[in-house]
C-alpha cells in the first residue's frame, strides 16, 4: 500500500511528487550516501532525499485527514490481451498500463463527480475542470507522479508515448515542476512485480488513487449445470477514495465505468 502514493484542499493544482511537492521542488537526483555505522553498531543511517521527506509528511497528512474507503473490482483481460496482440501485429505497441490510464481517464470523464478534490476551507467537494491522470513512477530518489494532462482526450498511442517520455525524465531527474505538480487522479501499477492486489494511499490534494495488481489466471465455468471449465485472465484493481468526496455508490460507479472500458477495449480505440 505504501509503494503507491497517492488526496489537500485549497490547492488542487499544487499536487506532488508521489504524495506532494513543495512549490517549486524537483525530484532529488539520487539516493543520499549512507552514513558509516558507528563502532560496534549493526546498522547505518541513510538520510532521506527531499522527495522522500515530502512523501513521508504528506502521506501521513493524508492518512490523518482523509477518511478513506476502499473498493475493489476484478477485471477480465482476455479481450484486452487479444487486442494488444492484434495492434502489435500491425506495428502498434501499447502496454496494459496504457489501457489502464485511458480507461481511468474515460471513466472520470463519464463520472465527473469523481474527478474532484475536497476543499477544506469551503467544506465541500470541488469538481476539477480537466482530467489529468498521474502515473506513479519509482525513482532512486523516491516515488514521483508525472501527469498525463487531458488524458481523456488522448488516444492509446499518444498516452503510451507520453508516459514513456515522462517516466524517463522522472528517472533521470529532468521533470519540470509543471510535469509533476497537479493532477486530478493517480494510478499506481505494481502488477509487474507479481502482486495480485494492494491498496494505495491517496495523493493529496487528490481524492482518489487506483492501485493495479498483476494479471492472474483463474478457472471459470461455462453457463449451465454442466459448464465446461476454462482459464481466463483477471486483474484486481482497488480504488482508495476520500470519503468526504466519495460515498460507496460514487466509488462503485467509477470502478464500474473503468471495468467496462477495460473489458471492452475496442471502445478505447475507436
């Protein structure tokens, strides 16, 4: 759950690297050198990078101030896998994560009440004007969340190219502040590490983050009493949401819209 950053009022366009970022901070260049252990000690202190210090402060703030609810869904991936193979045969390479970003953006467009943040000063949820999706990227200096801006208006190939470019800049410490400060929703995908599912921490000032697990093969049975067993690929996603903005019904509608796009991937291409 901690590997994903992930919801503060008052400044929706001032979000962060992973869980927050100061006004003009850039990600740290790399890991600070570990101090040598003192004589007789069995450990060494490793100073935190600036980004990790910010992550610690803002995610603690998130856990203390944002009452979170968690909802999960299992997404069938067989049609998406087949479409990826078809696109690859035609020379177009897109990842599962590219589909996830596209599906999340379209779901937020379809359920605009979910594309919001909590305004503490006003005591109300405020809907965001655009769908800007952050993608969590692990770097040596800490987790950072570059933004795919206007993601609901971008196709799979454009999203794929943009995510690759932003991730490369994040890892080489070349992101500009406007490329990681802001965003309206975050995606954290740990599926490539073999995790089946996890829960992420909301990334202030956003109100929700989607944690994406890896594909798992499951045995399913066909219709009828004598249904023939077969194997299908599923992926579990978990939405962590600020209960001041989301109730269970809104969270469910958002996940339902996301799942429908993922299970009918052609709708994200045409």
